[in-house]
C-alpha cells in the first residue's frame, strides 16, 4: 500500500492520534493514499480537528469537523509564494478566515517559511477566532513567522449568530448538489 501524508497529534497527555490528509495536491497523488476518516481529538485544551494544507480548500471538511464539535482546527500547511494574490494575505489565509467564520470554529494555520529546493513559502501563519477574525498573524514581510494567541475555545461551541440564525442548523444539505 502507498504511504499517507500524516500529522501526528501530541498534547501534554501524550500522543492523541494521527490524521491522514484527505485532499491530496498535485504530485502527492502519485505517492500518497488519501485518508478517509475525519477524527476529532479530545485534548486537555478542547476538541481538536486537523487538516493538512490543501484540505482547507474543501469547506465540507470544516463543516464535518464543526458538526463533530471541534473547537479548533490545526492546519500545518505549505503555501508557496505567489506573485498575484487578492490582498496582503495569501489565498490560504482567506480560506482560513472564511472557513472559521462560516463554521464558528477557531483555526490555527502553521505555514511554512523560507526557501527549499527553489520553492519559496509564504510564512503566513495565522490564528483565527470563531468570528473569522485573525488574533495573530499573518505577518507578511515582517521577518517574524510565529503566530500565537490566547483562544477562548468555548466560543466555538456557540453556533447561534442571532436568535434566528445558526451557523450549522441553518444549513440545507437536502438542497445542495453533492
């Protein structure tokens, strides 16, 4: 069998488990087998979901995690530098903001920085709250790539936006094309 692109989840309690990347990118499809499970990990800090890089471009994955009660999504990623982007942020940061906001979950993206084998990476790590607001990062062109923030993860458990609006409850999967 083929190898899998994986992320090991470790907390102060020890190894919590492993996540296998669901959505492979480009040449990864030649070498890796995609994961077919979307686990949530109980940690001392809260319920953790994991995505790897290209996974963030598939909103259904974040919806699935939010429905499973995930408070925060950890996203190790390698966003290559591009000359055209919609703003000071790379498109990956926009994806993080949109998915966090639409699902009322925190997202912490740890983006690779520097150059390796001729590819330069953005280094736009970011921590986004359940409203889609960056709490730390991204830090383009700052020379610093660390993004840390205090997160009240209990905020991710409240999906109601108003008395009549609910981020998950108002979804209509019966009318969406699958």
